[in-house]
C-alpha cells in the first residue's frame, strides 16, 4: 500500500457523494472534493496536516505570484502525481523496506537487547485508548477495551499519523510529539459566504502552504538535504535512551511536518477480512502493532508552522495547547494577530502570520482551530472552532489590537465578577471558606465557577464577533470609543441575565433570598464600577444629585 497510489483519503464531493481519493486527486475538477470526511474529527485534522505537509514538501511555490496563480488555477491531477513521485518510496505503508511513520527496524522480529517490543491491539493507536496501567487495574470505566479491535489499512495509517502528531506522554521513554501532547493547530480556511473563490478542499489546503522563500526562515537545518532528514523513517531511528534530543540543528525544517516521536510498526502480516470498526468499509483488517519506547526526542526551539506559540522572556517559546473551556473569543487576538505586549504574549502560527501579509482584500477567510485538551497522557476533550479572520489595513492594526485587548480583558473581568456573584449567592461565606479544605464543597464551588465562565463566553460570543467589523469601521471613522461603550452595555446585560438565570434555577432553589439580592446588588456595583470603566476607557458617569 503506497499512500500516493492508493485511494485512502475519505472526502465529500461537491454533489454530496462520499469516496476515497489519492492525494493528487484533491484537484480533480469533476465533482471536486470539498471537505475531508473521516469518521473522527481528529482524523480530519490529521489528514489536513498530511496534505498540507505533502504540498509544502513537494509543491511549494517559488514566490507569492506562483502561490496566487495556483490558488486561482489549481494544477491538474497529473501534475501533482508527477511532483509527488519524487518521494514515492517515503510513502509505502507496508512492505519490506521503510514504512511511512514507522520504525526503520522490524520491531516484530526484534529479539536482541534488554527491552522487547510490546505487541498492542490496534485500537491502542487511538489517543483516547486506555493505557496499560488502566487495563491492568481494570479501571477503563469510560473508554472500554475492545471498542475498536480491527481497522482497515486506511484508518490504521490515519490513526498512526494522528498519534505521531498528537503523541502525549505515555510513560517512560514514550516521547511526545514535536509540539507536545495534543497541540493546538490553526489553519486558514475559506469563508464560503464571503469568498469568490471556489469552496474546494484544494483551496482550503493551499491557503496554508508557504512560498519557498518563507521556508528558509523555518526552524531546522537547510544543509541537511537528504530525504531521511525530512522523513525520519527512511533511516534508523535516532533513539533517546540517554535523553538524547533532536534539535533544529539535527533535521531539515520540513521534518516538522513529518515528525515521528513514537517507535511503531503496524503488523500487516496478521490480518483478517471484515468490516472496519471505525469507517465500516469491508477490507483486510489490521489487528495489532508493535511498539518500543525511547523514540525520537524532539528538543530545542522548534516552531511548527501550523501552531501558535506563547513567547516567554529568556526562554524558548511554548506551543499552545487547548485548555478546559475550549477555544473561545478570549483567544481570538493571539491566534490571528499578535498580542502587542505581555510577558507571555501569544503569537499566531507562521501560516496565519504569512497569510496576513498577503493582499487578498476581496476575499473573506476564517480560522480553523482544533486540538486535544490533554491531562498528561489522557485526553479530556477534543476542541474545534471556526473563527472569523479579518484582513486589517496595516496602519490600523496596532490600534485595532489594543481595542480588542480592551474588549477581551473587560470580558474576562466581567466573567470573574459573575463567577464571584454566583458563588456568593449560592453559599454563605462560612461554607466558601470551608471549601478550601473540603473536597466535596470545593467541587461544588468549581461547578459554580465553570458554569459562570462557560455560560458567559457562550452567551457573549456572537456579540463579540459582531463587534469586530463595527470596530474596524469605528477606527476608520474615529468613532471606536462608541463601540467600547456598546460592548460595556452588552457585558452588563449578559452578566445580569445569567445571574438571574442561575439564581432562578433548581441549582440553588433553597438559597437565602437576602444573600441572592446582596450578591446581585454587588454585581451591579462592580459592572458600573471604576475598574471596568478604566479597562474600557469609558467616560465618567455624571454623579447623581441628592434629592
């Protein structure tokens, strides 16, 4: 099975039909592919990165002009087949030679050395699969063993690639991905309602391919030109028993798209016929794989082009990861523009920053952000969001960023006010004090806080995005302060509505009415207080005259 020759990528076509295609067929003009169509959201994210990586490696445009030409006029399938053929041997999934994303050694027959490869069920490739300790302790209460027992080759390869991209810490020597466990990925995407470009898979992918001159600036060593420095499975694995690390000096920049931290070999010699447990297609099914720890240990200041980073003083930048609560508008500025200040400011992914530089004023675009929220080696949740992406005139970008920071900071402040008011209304101060030491009470308080935070951001999200185009117009007309005043009214209304919703619910049906009234009164005072007014630079309210 060669991944360039075999139809294995699931897509939905423009007529609604679903099929498998070869990578080069992303430009097929007959009922073109419009979206990836995997049975899992994380597979769709991984396949998008596979195709972007393939285009970046084999078909990078020489300059901006060629990039725009290919955006407007996709290449024929035959042209992509020809350019992909350069690395044909790197995409063999099985066979006697090197295998895609698999260890160079035949782990299934490795009998020398102190450490022996483990033979795992194929379902363990999935990020959420219970770990060895969980199975030994019979603690797989939520994600049961045996749920996925057999995978078709296409799903098995996709699961393998997804794991290598997102690899969490998995015990001694089981290395994390180049971006850490469950990284946040952000991709530029078309907005079908505001774009004159065709809404096809090709266009969504091509927006994230960098011109060749930009790849020179990526982290990595351009002097290492051998294919094994791009595709690490083409040579013996640089193992890390003594914590040896692979830094940007040790690999070509393009290896970031093909990083392989885990030592794994799929067992194509032990299969059965049947229906795949994920996609349902009838095929030859893989049942197991072999794995050995101490694979490639990526270290140093790597900066993956598809991930935003947190800048730190006197330290290497940190790749961003989704956190509890998901991807909301509080993250919007750092994911799309650069936060102008702060010790831990966010900078967008390289592909997003590069896209901002391009001049496509007639088009409207979005940002597709996704990734796992990991608790060490366990996934808590998969998060995915579509965020609007506005092309701001450069001369207004600094002022726009400052205003958006005010808007987001004020929302964060009001969210905290609401959470405090809910706690004060729900429990007396004596119990809130006990919650510091009482686990059950602490869980209850955390529930109040999570409800207040999550409900507030959900309640105000549409208002935030509606505010942005008004802010752009306000800056152009010198009336941006009016937008901030309207935003203050939005925050105030949302906080009071949610407080009333909470206190009128069964959650605190027997709460002290006087305590509820006092909490609401204090919330009102805070909403109209000096701190929030300072954040939003609101005009001073006239003092009420005494009667």
